[in-house]
C-alpha cells in the first residue's frame, strides 16, 4: 500500500464511530462525542466593557434605585406605632388600683423614656405612665388565680385609621435553636392520638411524657414555652365611662396554618397539660374543660411559627374596622411570662401598616444609598474619562510589556562588579 493510500485509510478510520473498531466491534472509549456541547463549540457572548457601556449603567441604576428608596421611606414614615417595654413594670412601677373601669387609677408613675418609642403624625403631650397591682384572674377553664397586673396609660395624639395591630415583642429569646425548633410532634398536633411509646420515640423530648406516664398535649418545648401574658381591651379614659377599644384574636394567624392543626382524638383523661400550662387548669388537668382545640387556637398557631431571630414581634390581637380615636387609653396586662430569667425583655407594640408592611426604614435607606453611590461613581468616572481618557486596548498599561531592570541572576546570588548580563 502506498503512502497516499495509507493516509486515506487512516482518514476513513478516524471518520468512523470512535466506539467501533475496524472489525465492527464496539469498544469503550473516553473520547467525547462530536457535538457542539461536548466539544465546547457553543456560541457565547463575551461583552467588552467600555466607558460608553459602563457609564450609562451607573446612571440608570442610580435613577431607578433612588426613587424606589424614596417611596419605601415614605411608606415607612406613614406607619404610626407605639412601643412600650413593660419588663420592669411589676418591680419598678408604683402600686396602684388595677380595677380602674371608668375611674382614674391611683399613683401611676412615668415610664422611663428609654422604654418608650412612638411615631405619630402629631406629638404626644403627656408621657406614658404605669402602675402595678395584684388582682384575681379567671381562666377560660374557670380556674381563678391571683396574678400580677401591669397598668399602662398612654396617649394617642391623633386619630389612627384601621387596621390596628397589637403585637408583643420579645428580645433575647432564641426560637431558632435547633433542639427547640424540632421539639414538637406534627402528627399529634394534627389530632392523632399517639400513645406514650410513640411520643417517647419522637422529637418532643424532654417534654414528651409526664411523670405519671401519660403524654403531654401538646408536647414539646415550643408549646410548653408559649407566651402567656394576657392583654385586656383598651379603656378609652378620655371618653365616656367604660368606653373600650376592642381587639380580637381572630385573623391573627395565617390561613394556611390552620391545616397543620386538628381536633385531637385523645380523651381528656389520656393526656396532661404541659408544665407551663398546668397553672390555668385544675389539678385534674383537662378532665373538666376538655382538650383545647388547636385548630381554632390562633394565638397558639402564631407562637408555633418559630422566629428566625432572637428579637421578634408576634401578632396578638387586631382590629380591622374601628378607628382609634385621639385620647388617652389604659391597658391592663396580667403579667406571667418571666423574661428576666434568661435576660430578655418584653414589650407591647400598637401599629398600623402600609402596602410595604410595618415600620422598617432599612430597605428604603439601602435603596437610596445604592442609588446615590451609583450616580456619584458614574459622575466621577465620567469626569475622569472626559479629562484624561484612556485609549481602549492600550498595551502600554500591561505590566508584562514594560522593561523592568532585574537584579536577580540565574544562580540566585547578588550581582557583583564586573558581572555581565
């Protein structure tokens, strides 16, 4: 076979399927298929960044972001709210008369200014006041206990349109701890009557089984630590005697959350309340009142939606229809939730909302800052380009193209007189 024939034969073999040999038998090959993707022949766009393309982008981003930030700041400024930290109310506030329906409570003291923050369209004339007392409280289970009461008196300087949202705010409470977050039993919350063995093998430990061997219902750390301060309706002391501003707990949970909770199939004698719930029931637990209906217990559903940060606010009550008139209001709080044992604080927050949510100027400030920086950088780069333009593709700016004298030698020793390059 001549040399030309050998070359043609080799070309014919190379054009065949790489996975086949001359005899027609397939053999394993690591050679990629001859496709645009496998052979990296896909079309690609490699933009060249020039002043004419980059500078307009700076101004476009700045012109878009700055107005958006201004609108977000305006929306945040429209939110009216009042926040009062009542952590030290029982220990620091003067003793007063908690039963103040229609009458002024006695001996109220001014709340320290660092525990109060407000944002209204008008300026408040009188600072908020507080007082502490003892009073009998009747639970829904009809059990009566003596509870600490915190009385707050505050001024609303202008009429506030609904919806009015009432939150409680906790600090230094880590609901995002892994052991805390997983401490629940989803099947039990949906209504399944799981026995002691099934509960013990689940995730509710260490609050799964009571000392008498019966399961806790609901079990787990999240349910046991549920916020249990009780807020009464606001008393409008500037109006007629006994006039109140009424809140409701209906509508505070997400509509999708109700599907996670169902009516329990337990009998009231088969389970016991969690340790922190037992104070609101008689010694026989659920025997007299029956089991709580978690499907309609929206404050429980809100608490079970764990927060991602140690400082959080949870919706406790709301009023969607009635405007809050200008005047002085008084609030009675049955204070039970001890936040001092873990170094936290608790506050009430009465707030409105806009289409962007509650009061939070951070997002608006971020947009304004980014937009301003883009416009500033665009102006600086434009001035630099006009005053001292740089030729596109100028190789003199490349360091490898500059002749730099070197003192290093091949052997690594220092140069001496008489050495040649």
